[in-house]
């Protein structure tokens, strides 16, 4: 007497002998449906078999921060070069030296300039002597003309002689003017050489610290449109700034005046305060990433921070104190619901009854799209609509008036016990 198992075995053997692989596919689909049915049973089992993972509603503060990286830079940095071409005769300062406004950093060889200065002084003296001669000639011509005019009125001297005397007086006046112009030219040339001689002294324009020195004795300096930088002087290292690159996705939340904090690799256990002072509108694009430059002011009175240090900053864009806080996982949680075969979207037939889906939180039955948390009350989940505030990515502020209380257990996940 054959059993049901024997019949099934024969049927399977017959299927194999006839080489109809679609039967195996059908069996696999049936097995999947049965497995789904088992899951559906577990998911809709009595409440005693469903377990919820909860976290209590807490009260505290939350900060929303924007992270960015940058470097510590002096507030005022001066790059000093030479306006003159020449050979560096002496260098008077070195790295880290403190200098004052007017301190001589280096000097150029001035032998050629000094020779030119002597020439221009001699030219000026010669021009001044020529003025004296021209003035004497003018005085002589004036007296001769006055005498000739008197004699002409008496009829003693002819008209031709008077005309010659008038011409001589005019020439003497012109020669005096020419001598004065030559004197002014010589004085200007002398002042030019003296100015160049002054510029041969490479001096500090401010009080500060020498950060870099590229000048060496005997070095030839060629002044041009791109003159080499010989010294770099920072005006005040106690007041520096942090220049950070803010991502374009975060720049809308960053404002001037917001507080910030940053760390540097040199001090692992220290956090430095700062404040947003400037936001530059010009963007920078590096490898397809668009960033905007932010300038943060900081206090470096203890000289702990050095120029060029890499810093990681956190800008506080929002801050709330003494508020109800729920974990973000509670706002994402929604219990599964069975999908009935109603002839429209969501599944139909056996598959629609077997499998379940989570509801779309933005498409509720009553059309309300407000955020929802599920609170564990009387052993089961209770839906509670809330109004949210700032979030730091881990917890979210819940505004007053939602009915949520400190200590309430909000559901973050569920599972079915074995």
C-alpha cells in the first residue's frame, strides 16, 4: 500500500525523468511563499511574542555643529623684498627674531649709490654757482639799460644802442631762469639718489617676529615686477586667525559671530575657543569640491599656537539647553502593517496577505505629515505626533506641547521573540 510520501517521491522522480525543470522553480516559489507566511505569522503573533527596543526620553542640551579643517595663520603677514637691485652687504636678523618698526633687516652694497650721490651734490653746487653768475649778469644788464634809457632821453645815445642794451637785459634774465631750472634739476637728481640710498636699507615696516629669512650676504638681488621675498614678518603672533574651508552644503548654516572651537595635533587634550569673524564670498574648487573660506579670530596669548598648524574646527550653528531629547532612531521607527488585497497599490492576492510593509510616514491616512514617535504604553506602541527642533545627528529636540514627558519610553526597534 503506497503512502503519500511514496506518491510524492514518484512524482518527483517522474518530473526528473521528463526533465521539466520548471517544476523545481515552482517548488522554490512555493517554499518562499511558505517562508513568507511563517514570517507573517510571527509578525502578527500575539503581543506576548513581540518585543520592543526602547530608550527613555531625556532632558538636556544639544549643539548643532559644522565641522571644517584649516590652518593657523598670522593676522597680518608682511613679505619684504628690495626695491633696488644690488648685492646684499649684510644681514642683521635671523629666524624668530623680534624686530621693531624701522629695524634694519639687511643692507645692500651702496658704494655705487654713494658715488652717484657725490656727483649729484657737485652738480647741484655747480648749478647754484651758475645762478649767481646769471644774477650778476642780469644786474649788470639792468644798470646798463637804465643808463642807456637816460642818455636816450637826453639825445646823447642813439636808438640802435638802446635796442642792443634792451636785448642784453632780456638775455641775462633768460640765462638766470635757465640757471635756476638747472639748479632745480640737479636738486631733484640728488634727492633721487638719496632716496635710493635710503632704500638700500631693507627695514621692517612693523613690530613683529621674523618667520622666514631668504637673504644671505653676497646674494645678488634683481629688482623686478616679481622681486624675491627676502624676509617674512608676522606683526603679532598673540592675535592670529584660523582660516578654514567650509563645505558648500554647510555654508548656509554658518554666520558671522557664531562661536567655534578647534583642536590641533600638537595638543591632543586641549580645545581652543574661536569666533567666526569673516566669510568670504569667493569660492574655491579643489578636485570638484566647492568650499568657502571662513576666518576665525582666536587668542594666542600663551603662544601655544604656531603659524601653519593644521586645525579641525567645530562651528556651533545652533544650541538648545534644557530641552526634551529623543534618539533619532525613535523618529525613524514605524511598526510594520499588513497589506490587504484591496485591488490597488501595495500588493494583491496571496503575496499581499503574506508580506508586510512599513507605512510611508509622509502619507498618513489623515494627511498629517508631522513627525511621529511611538511610545511604549501598557505593553504596546502608542503613536504620538511631535514637533521637532534642532538635531545633532544622534538626538533631536522635541518642542513643548507634544505630550511627551521626560522618562517616557520611545520605541527605536522591534523583534519577534522565538
